[in-house]
C-alpha cells in the first residue's frame, strides 16, 4: 500500500494537479484585480499631475480636483491640438508603434529617449473666465540608471515653472533619487525655462547651489549632490522636451492663440 502511494505516477499526478490549481488561482486573481490595478494607476497619474501643478485641497478627492484640468492632445510636429489618436491613448506605448511614433535620430536625442510619440497628452488649467492659468507637460529622459518619467507644470505665461515631479525612475537612493526630495522640488517654482526669445531652453541644473550672486539664477537649479549624471539627465530632458523637437512649437502657437 505504502509503495503504491509513493509511486512515480501518483507523484507526477499530484504535482500536475497542484500546478493546475495554482495556475487557475493566480490567473483568476489577476483577472479579478485588474480593474482595481487600472483604477489605481489612473489615480496615481492624476495625483502626480495635480502635485506638479501645485493643486491641492484636503477636503476634496483626487477626482474632484482633477475635474478642473482639461486633457488635450498635441501633434508635436505642427504644435497644434488634435483629437485623441486612439481610444485610451498611451503615449509610452505609441512611441514604439510605427503608426503612432518614430525613432529619434541620435544627433537629436540629448535625453536618450530613443523613441517619441507623434502626439503627446497635455493638461490645461483655465481660470473661470477661460484664460490660460497653467499647462502641465509630460517629460522623460535618461538619468544614470533609468528613464525618469515626470510632469513639468508652467504658469500661464508658458515660461515660469510651477513645479516638476517624477513619478517613475530607478535612480540611486540618496543620490539621484533625491529628485523625489520635497526640499529639492521646492527649488523649481518661479524658475524660467526660456530667455527673452522664448524658443531656446535655458533652464538647467548646476554644480553646487544657486545663490543671490549666481548669474542668470532664474534659469538655474541646484544640482543633485553626488549625482552628476542624474543632474545632467534632468537638464537634458528639460532641454529636449522644451525645445524644437518637443513642446516649443506648441507653446509658441499657444502664446499666439493659434494652437
């Protein structure tokens, strides 16, 4: 009897049954939890946009606060508003889709993004009278170990920074990871992206700290101590996305009322 129960056939049968049962349980859990995961991802996206824009009110939910933000889509080549390219458009996925994105030439790819979507979502806040109050722009670029994904928010003048925040990266904790430090993020509001020409991005991180005597301090932010490559990466992604290959044509059109 004991020999029967310990046979190779029974061992294999029990193993296969356990594998099947575990697979069914895992698959069922994934299906059941997917709607919640999608909802949480969307909530996180909205929260990060609100944070970059400096919009907060503890008495209101994220969805209530986000209701004041208008999601639009911009064709980067023309700098004009367009319709959402496809339902549930995802710019990160679109970048690698030959129909929706393209490879970035190495000579232009200062942010090391490799691929870029033809159309990017932007987020617009208007006053009660309909005037432009803020615009929030998705930005990303490579640091030391990872691609940093975030949002840059600008005032209605389309030059003055409201805030910058990264929601995804794998930079070194305590060094490049200091992009998450509230004290460092607090240095960004009030900085200016462009000079007088409003076309060539001037905003950059520098070695050391920005002080009262720093030339062109309005265009400079303290670098991340011990994280030169991450600091360079942040500067590069700002210059790329706010330049001619990024949002500059859109911002020029928006200033002229032609977007």
